[in-house]
């Protein structure tokens, strides 16, 4: 699936929302088709001398904010249509783990530097390897983004409590028992009657199932939940951090301004051409010509597109062959083959 560098709001810098709706007819696929075509042209012109693929990747891999994801400082995500940069670590929520998902690899033949880096957006199966915090881990149970079950290697937040079956005896505050397939905890000891079973007694409360949408679990020894038929309580903070501008995020777009500007112009031209190829407006034609000239000049190193240059094995910038071999100055009388 094609990942977009642009978003819908980018188009509003060169076209009105009404006009955009008319030429796309409300179909995102039309914009994707246009952007994909433009991206191919940009890479064709600039990939020889510039790290244009990396610059495009900065925009194409900005995900929507997801409570399951833990975002490190410097990461970017979409929140309510705007792009934000993380300035303080944002933790995702942590669900109880009823199975072991990862273990540190004991294979001495594995080279950590060559193993794939762990990503919360990937899906893992038993036997997969991933490097996390400098250590290589082996996947033991399926987990990952596609499963809706993201499990950071060796990161947990819950401890298991193994309750015993209910007996007609005296129990203390927050004691937990199992009764008729459900789990109960003592919520009050005043007027406690040990002869009443947990389903009958007001002193007992049934423990609720774990809810990933709930974000106020307390770090307390009696904050019990049921997950996968077992009882758990938090060992650390298991809630997701809430993104707050100025506190842990700041509105900042990491995408290259020049690429965004010219990609929008060319994409709008492509969209217009799809609707009425023989009736493209003068403004769209002028923008297309200007952007294509920019691409051509950048590819010939006539202008600086503000895109990082590719570096060769000698750590020097990759140059056009004639420029690197012969030309030392744009004054023809200073070039070596004339002296």
C-alpha cells in the first residue's frame, strides 16, 4: 500500500477546499494516484545526487497517534490532522501478558548490528529476531501491530495474583477468591459474613475484565483486573501518556519544505489533468512548469534544493561526472582542459 507524503491539508495552500473536492470527487484514491506519479518523477530527477528517498520517508512514515504506541523523543505523529514532534517520551498503555512474548537470544552467532531493529509497527512470529535497546531478542509468541497486541521486548507492567477457591472463612480487605468461574475481591469488611458466598454478599465485588480503553488504572496492590482468565494488578504505571502540546509534544512538520511545495503543485496538476486533460488552467500549467524546471535545475546542481546530498564511499558528496572530473570553475578560462 502506498504511503502518502502529503496530507489533505497540504493542498489548501494552492487550491480551495471546494475546488479540491470537485476534482477529487471525495475519493482519496485520486490523490494517491497523483502523488504516486509525482513521487516517481521526483525520485527520477533527484535520486542520483540527493538523499531524496530519505526525505520523502520523513513524511511517508508519520503515523496517526495510537495509544498502543510508545513514542520516543524526536518522533512525529498526526494528532487531529496536525503533525506534532515528541519532546518528552510518550508511553503507550501496557496490557497484562499471559504468555511470554520475548526472550533474550542466546545464539552466539547472531551479530546484533546486522539483526533487524524492533519496530512497534511490525508483526512478529515465533522465531523472529529483533534488536531492542542494544540487545537481540527472540520472539516466542505472535505479537505486533497487525495483531493489535504490541509487546515491547521485556517490558511488562502487571503482576499475576493466583486466587484460591472461596471457602466459608473470614477474609481480609482486598483478599481475592475464585467462585463459580468468576473472581471476587473483598471491598468492605464491616459486617462481613463468612457464610455468604461472594455472589450473595455485599462485602465482595466482582473483578472486572481488563479494558484497554480505560486509562486510569492506579498503581495500587488492589487494582485488580481479569485478563485471559487470570487476575492481575499493576506493578508500574500501565496507562498511556496523554499528548499535551507544550508538555510532551510540539507542533512541528519534519518534511522538506521544497519537496512539499513542489509535490503539491505537481499533484494538483496531475489531478486536474485526470479530470479534464484538455482544459487545464493557466495557473496549474504555470505551477507545473515552474516545478519541473526546479526539478531539472536541482538535478543538474544548478540550484540548492535544500536536500542532503548523497555521500560516496570516500565520504565526499556525489557529483555529476563532468563537474567532478573536469570543471573547477564556471569561468571557462579557468577549467583545466583549456590551460
